[in-house]
């Protein structure tokens, strides 16, 4: 999931720690889930819409922070 964010929003650094999703770029953005982080980033930097095919969310959501840690 972190790789997807890096591809969708180049120039930003992403991390997940203790259930908090973070993106550091022009500003620091924190969120309780990947879905919330995506929503915030699209408002700040619209490039994510292009990568996501214009959809506000991936089908089924991104899942939990714990799942992201296990998969990466």
C-alpha cells in the first residue's frame, strides 16, 4: 500500500506507525487510515485522482494499518 501511495503522489514520503498513516511533503498530513489519508492528499495534491482512475477510493478500501505493515 505504501508503494501505491508513493506512485500516486511522487514527492511525498509515506509511513505507517502505531496505526497512524503519515505523508510528508509540502505539509505533514496524518490520518487514522489509508482511506482518510488518500482523501486528504487528493484535496492537497490532486494527482492521486489520476492514478486512482478518478475514483475517490479503491474498491474495498485500503484496509488497516496492521495489514499494510504485514504486506510491506
